[in-house]
């Protein structure tokens, strides 16, 4: 009779304790100060870009609303523009191409950002889709929500897409373009309402009323003063036949003088603030080393 030996029991293996990742060394006072200095310089550069030029426009409008620039609302209203939208929104036929032009400007600005390796929004996946970037070179390229590269704000349940929208609206360069395009759309909206109202008039009265009414929201005079001293003046042809030409020119002249004075004061304030801030940070950084 053979005696069977009981199986040898294996010793329990000791649990493997993961090696803790080495703690990141804390930044020194000088390093933190340099980072603060860099962040401040970056913020200051974005502010200066916004005010490098003074632009004064003189136009006649039906009314002045109290609406303020709301990035999300402006982006949502512009994103929705396509050929189907112009029909659904009852856009006058003569203005449909201008609305599409605004939408294209926004699309192009976004693509220029995501295709630029130096941009914080750079997306190599989009930059490599050369066959889908025809809008950059072809003004007649098909453009609708299906073919758009812009982040879609119409799907709030998609957290990834919503984060892309938020990142885009925080980009200072895109925000400046969005503001200008939104202002042009507001003027087009007023023009569209006027044209639709004129269409309801009798044909005999239509031509004369149209000639008078639709000339609102037209920029009659524009002056741009750049930081390097260049001054650009533009005048609409309609200004010289306008019954209040002299008054409009006088208003524009006074607006330019007032705007230039405020612009120079603002530039002086920002430069003085930057000088004092850099001096304080410099003293703080050099202080510990002197001790």
C-alpha cells in the first residue's frame, strides 16, 4: 500500500507594493516669480493686441439697443447659419450670400487656428485633412453644419464637444473675430427686417421707400489709427450725396478726436501698470538673493 503524501502548500506570496512616484520638487521662490512674470506678460500681450489700433465708425441707425456681446449666444447664432437656415429664417434673398460670408469667415478663422502648430488650439488631426480644407482656398466650397469643422454647440449632452466650444471661446484671437462678425450680423439682421418690411409695401412705394430705409446701418465714415502711426480714412460714396453730409463729417471728426484721446490715455495707463508690475516683481525676485 502506497501512502499518498499531501500536496505541499505554497507559501502565500507577499503583496507587491507599487513604488510610489517620486514627489515633484517644489518650485523655488524665484521659479514661482518667473512663472508669474511670464503669465503676466502673456496676459498683457493679449490686452495690447486688442488695443493696438483705434477704429472709429460713423453710421446712421434706426435704433441703438442695449445688447452686449455674449460670446456663447453670438457663436450659437453664427454657427447655425447655412443654406437651409437662410430659408427657415426668412432671410431676404439679396442678403443670403452676405450671411453665408459671415459664417465662412468664422470657419476660416477657426481652421487657421487649429492648423497653426504655434496655436494653443492646434489639432494635427484636422491639419492633416487637406482634402477637407477646401474652404481655405475655395470661396464656393460647400459649407454647412455637416461639413463644418467648428465645435458643435447644439449637442449639450456631448461633454467633449462642449469643452471644445469653451476652449474656443476662451481663445482671445477667435473671440476678437467673433465679436466683429457678430456686430456685422446684427447690422444684417436690421437690414433684413427693413427689406422684409419694404416687401410688404405696394410696388409703387417700394422703390422710394427702399432707397430711404435700407441706407440705415451703413458706415459712412471710418477712421483707423494704428499704433505705428498709420492713419486710414474711408468714406462711403453715399456720404457725399447725403443731405446731412456736413453734420456727419463733423460728428465723425469729433468722435475721432475723442476716441484718440481716450485711446492714448488707455495705452499710457496699461504701459504704466506694466512698468510698475515688472519693477515690483523684479525687486521681489532679487530680494532673496541679496540676503
